[in-house]
C-alpha cells in the first residue's frame, strides 16, 4: 500500500493543525506516514501563490477559521506575535533527521510556534521543542547550517513543486494529492475506498 506523504512547513498554521491529526489518521488506515519538510515561502515563489494573510479579506477570515479548526480538533492555538516566521532552521533540522524522528520534531516545533507563541526563527524559540523531546540542541543546530542540510531541504522543496504542491499541508497517496487540513476527511475517504477495493 502507498504511504501517506505529508509536505509541510511548521510556519503554516494549517500544517500545525494537520500535524495534530495525521498520525492518528494514518494509524486508523494502517498506512506508513512519511513527513516531507519544505520551505513554504519558496513553494509560493515557484508557483505564484501567496499566503492567505497577504490578502486582506482572506487574512481577516483566516483568524476566525483557525480558531474554529483548533476548537474542532480540540488543540491549543494562539496566533503568534512574530508572523510570518523564518522556519528554515526548524525545517533544515527536519530534513536531516532520521525518518522516524521527523514527525515528533515537526509537532514539537509547530506547537512551540502555534500554541506557545515562541519565535522559532531563533534558537531560543526552538529550545522548548528540544526539551520536549529530550534532545541536545547543539549538534542539530550546528548541522542545520551545513551544506547537506541546506541541500536536502532545497531538494525536498523542489520535489514538492514538481509534484504540484502549491501550499501546506499537502498530502499524497500515490499520485492523489490532498491540500489543506480541511481535506483530511477526503483523504480518509480516499483511503477507505482504496482499502475496500
């Protein structure tokens, strides 16, 4: 069976919301979950898209929408003081972690930003995420500045664009793409039908 692939950036509030739900969804359908960090700003540049907050009417709507989704999922949410945030360090760390650790890091970093209102663009803002996981930040922060980390994140971002990604979160099951935390129901429906077939 095809895995669920999740392209995400912790700078996206909708990616944060999806990160709180996707692991349980994958478990319900007995699917492997593969996290694919990317830089959303670079995806926007490549596709001509822009964040909803950059469009006044969408930005106004988004504030209430995010609160409603957080209440629906039963998860904490606080719109951060620093927005947008530079997520490259968090995303580079994700790009070089062993696959089995990426989801834990994504959730911890996203929670630090979208629930705890920490500036994850600064190392001290990521510290609680490291603390939650019991990880020593020094080697990972150092490695995030390496050429290998930068190259890997760039490759994942280019891969996302090549597959048709234009926003976050984006999910793939084979060639089928689902965009947004509000498409998780459709993703689940697709998986149910795929298993029944």
